[in-house]
């Protein structure tokens, strides 16, 4: 080892080391996860019973908006970027990311962006209230201009961060693979991130375009989204979802990658259908660009448009199905054990598939007219985002934590964390299918009496899920501070890949000479 | 409540099965708290059938997929001595599970397409209703009939604030429901005056976004008389949860009587425009109009919400004599770029005069000024 890290705060401010930056991303995203979770707890507390209890409807709308924004942009996306920073160089046998200086900048743009966003809570007009989708004209003409402006700059900043992060990942994967590691030998996590990074580079500028048009409408006297000035409010939705639909795959593809690493390990059997997994990931990414308007079936598109978007959306079920079947085939005739990373992966598999089924139901346009903007949709996307992205992220942390820290987490505590999360999650979101079908619209600060029972169950589940994430934090801190030392390179019997060839904890600099892949 | 909690715990063990169970219960009852209503229009019945078809296909696939998963997890446990095989691909199998789902999807797309064509067929309607969403009320205009009115949440504030017990139709009741005839094809022309709303009545299977500057069509042919309740389904600001929809479907004869009565009421109200009212008359009427139309933002006590909705109590606009015209103007024409909408044409000149008078004399604003309906009428006509 050439030299160690600098000491004190400057190590973290100036660092260009991929492991340090990975840790910064992971800790930042965890902080945001807790913050976004706190917003969710306020929402669920208010919805515990019909009637207005704790907060005013304005504040309720701020909470739903901030919960969505913080979870998507602050928690899930940075979590996977952090994972990419930590793992991609180690998985491909590279000494660091390709552009370390830019790596530092792309992380350090995030805290000011979210500080700005959070600061809007304390402005006179309050935080943004138009939902995480911030549809115009509610978010332009009818929003507090100060709040809207700060929000727009925050989105720009996090967008710049994402684009830099993705370019870095693309450059690293394309240029710095160990000798002998052809594209079709890359670990699946690396593959999914390569595709995700291209998605990010393609759509973050679209989001930037949308918020720039908003900024011009608010301060520049233009009328992009104002019908009174010749604009079109639906234009906003088209632009937003052209970003927003690929965005959901940006969130879920790295999760697919994680699961594709973990299931083979605990099945002690190679991943089934490696190449079809790669093709499936690529087809999902390509399809994601032509299905955006399925979020807008009720805006009044022409019949031909509705049919096109319906058919294209249904098609996504095919490659996604291939992935699920391949994972199950990986376990078939394996030798399976059930450590915590595997438990989270199995929960991912089952719950994500349920989210996929409701996704197919939502793709059917005539039925979607009834599902759209109801709690059925809320249930659907939380099965995909939480049971998909967040559960796979928990699995990833438990899976690689021994490699990161050289210490083993407490398996019994981790299993408690798993079961409370699993039960809490399902109690929260499964009943939302029912209230949605029975007619409860989303983003409601109060509701009619027939929805009361299921909302109460939902809230109880949410508190359980929320508390169990504090346990997660405790487990991680206990591991870092005093977990049992694990010096073996391979923590898990069935683990394969270059990251398992380096010592535990992974040294500050790995692979000063590239390993050879056969 | 407790029984349901128990059900849900069971559900965690075999979630898909129980969902199927509750959906079955809906089939026999027609209406349920767990499933989509079958509804009262041909379209809603088609949509319900498609929904259930998709659901059962998903359940079937789920049973197969999760069955294979559970089988593998039980059979190939390491603790039971399972030794891993080493196969990792099979082109035939992978092609099969790409092609078979594709064929299933074609089977789903067929009924979905015919249903969608039915949903879009709004031609040859016998009755046109213009539906306008505005923060946070619905306006219904019977095209060609000279009848139109606002429909506003009628649940008392006390129930929302938990001061009194909640009624049976808590948050699902309005002062004036949309009245429609049974057995006629009704077309809805849906638009909005400020932000995007969405007009959703589950029993009619109608959900159409109301978008400012654009008008979109939807339709319903109601087969059964009754009261059907719905909601605004697009986030539209603070009172999003408080703008319900109530549709009262009645036999045609009853509908015609109702329409005639509505027309007469409108004519009587117009006649009142020329009448001269006393302060007390206007104050009494104005209080009522205010609590229906204005209190959602400016509050019953006129104090408004800081940073969002200006106070009227003690406001220069409402107490200074030289601001009277400006006051009338903002109520009649609204203020663009804010949540203050134009009420001229939405409520009668008598009510406008009453509410302006009320605002200038309530909560200690005691200006003593009286605005007569004719003043509002003249202002609207630009005099």
C-alpha cells in the first residue's frame, strides 16, 4: 500500500478515493432515507384516522411532495451510486474510478442541493406542494415563486451530480476492466450499472429542460405550460415522464444487478441465463423510452396514442419476466442457505413480482382509467420502489458489509431487521391495493369513512417499517465499532468475483497491478 | 377491524390467495370495500370484467412462479444436504419463457383494445354536460339548457376538525349534486379554470383529467337510478381531498321536472338582480355564500392563511371606500396567477353582491357600505 488516507475532516472533503466517496454516498443516502421516512411517518400519522388530526392540508401536501423527492433523488439514487463507487472498481479489477476528481465534485454537489430543498420547509410559502411529479400549472402559476425557484435550482444541482456520476461510471467500465474481462464476463451488477448510467445521461437533461421551462414561465414571462399564453399544461407531463419513466428503471436496474450477485452466492450455483439477463436489461432500458405516456392515460390522448403506449408498456413484462424466471432457475437444484442478504433478495423477488403483476394490470389502459391516481398505484410503485430498490439495497449492505469493514454483522439482529421490515412493509402497502380499488385517490389529506380500517392498518405497518430502519442503523454501527473480525477474503462460501479476491477489510487501494481474468 | 388485521397477517403468508378471496366476495356482493365496483354503465361492467380477467391471469402466473420458487427453496436447502448442480443456461427454456408470456400478453391486449374503443366512442350523445374543475369545486353546465351551478362539499367543517361525529357520507356529499337521466347517453366535456383536476366517478368508470385551456370528452350511459359518489383524482392544491362528486341518476320524467324547476329558479334569481336589498338581507345571504365559496381559503373568520391566502378582516381592499371597485372586480374577475378565481358567471349577481357586502361588514370591517346586485351586474357589463 502506497499511503493511507489524510486525517480528519479533510479526508472526506478532498477525497478522490472511490471507497471513501462510496461511503459518503451511502451515509448521505441513509440520512436522506431517514429524513424521507420521517416525512412518511407524518403522512401515515395524519391518515391514521379520518378527519384532520395533526397537520393542515397544505403541510400534508408538502410532506407528500418532499417524501417523494427526497426518497427518489436523495435516498435511492445516491444509495446505488454509492454502491457503484464502492463495488465497480473492485468488481472489474480497477484501482479507482476513471475520473476521481469529478467523482468528488459529483458527491459534494448533493448536500447543498438537498440543503436548499429542505430549506424551503422554512420559507414563508413552505416547501413545494405539487407532488413529486410537480405538474404545471399547480407548480408554476399557483406555487410560491420563491419556493419554486429554490426547488428548481436544487433539481438542477442534483441533476448535474447525477450526470457527472454516470459519465464517471461509463468511463470506468469501458476503460478500466482487468485484462481478459470481456463485456460478456462482467458481473451483472456492472452490466446493470453501465446501462443505468446511459439512461441517466439520456434523461437527466430532459428533467433539466422541464425545470428550466418552469423557471422561464415563473420569471421570464414565457408560457410553455400556461394555456392562457398559448402553452400546454400537458406538455409538462410529456417532458416530465420522458424523464420520469426511464427514471424508475434507473432506480430498479442496479437492484436487479445486486440480486443477480446475491442469489447465485447463496444458491452456490452460477447465475442462470447470464446472456439473456444482459439482453433483458438492455431491452427494458430501450423500452423505457417509448412508454412514458402510460402515466398519462387519462389526459385525453387520441385513441391511437393510447393503444401504442398500452402495447409498448405491456411488452416490458416480457424481459422482466425473463429475469424473474432466471433467478428462480438459478435457485433450482442449488444448495440454498438463508443468511440475511438472501432473505432480503427472496423478499425482493416475491414482492417485486407482485409489483410487476399490478404493473401489467396498470398497463391495460381501460382498466387504468379506474386505477390511475388511486391508492392502487401507490401500492404498485411502493412494491417496486421499496420492496424492489430498498430491499435490494439492504441485501447489498449486508452482503458486502464484511468486505467493507472486515467485520461481521450480527446475524440474529439482522434477521430481526429483515422480518420487521418484511411484515411492516406488507402491512403498510398490501391494504393500499384494496382502498385504491375501492376508490380512494392518492395524495388525500383526509378520506371517507369506508377507507378507515385499511388506512389504520397501513399506518401501523408504516410505523413498524420505520422503526425497524433505526435497527438497521444500529446494526451497521455495531458492526463497524465492534463486530466479529472476518479476515477471510471470502465471507460467503458461494461468492464469486474479483471483489472476493481482495482481503477483508478491503484495503484503501486495491489492484495497483491489474488482476487477470480467465 | 381486528378480524381484518388477522386476515392480513394470514395474507402475509399467502398474499395472492387472499386477495383472490376478497375479490370473489366482491363478485357476489356487487359492491365492496376491497375491489373495484362493477358500476352501473356498460363501460364500467366491461372494465370490471377486464380488471378481474387480468387479476386471475396474474394469480395463475403467480401460483406457478411462486410455486416453483417455494419448491426450490424447500427441496434444495443446504441444511437438507442439497448439493448444487452446475448448469447455468438452456436456450430452449429461455426462449420458451420469452415466447409464452408474449402470447399471454396478446391474449390480454385483445379485450383491452376493444374496451378502449368502447370508452372512446362518445359520439351521438343525447345530453352534453360541461364539467369545470376549479379550486376546489365543480361547476356543471347543461349545454343548451341555460342551467349551470357550482357543486361544493357540504360536510360541515366541525366534522372535518373532529368536533362532531362524522356523518355517513363524510367528505362524499355536496350541496348540489349533478342530476342525470337514466337510460340516456350523456357526454361530459371536461375542463378546468385554474389547475389540473380529474373528474372520477368509479361507478360510471369515468376518469378524465380536467385541464385548463383544453376540453376532453368522456361519456356514460347510466342503467340504474341511484346516487353515485366520486372524487377529484389529480392533486390540485390544499383542498384536493375536499372536492367530491355526487351524481344523482333519476328516471327521465323526474329529470325533466328537475330541469324545469332549475330553469325557473335561475329566472327568478335573475329577476332579483334589479331588486334593492337592505344591509341585513345582504348580510344574511352573504354569510351563507361566503362559507360555501370563500371560507375554504380565507377562513370563516376572514383571517386567511399567512403566506398563501390573504386576510379579508381589516384588509384595505375590504374596508377602504376607494377600493370598492377593486373589491368588486377581484371577486367578479379573479386575480390571474393566484388561487383567486373569477366568480362572475359562476354564482349569481345577487349572491356576489351579498358576499361583497358581507366581506365589507363582517368581522369588525363595519364599513356600512352596501353593494347591490345591479352594481355587480353593471361591473360585469363593463359600466
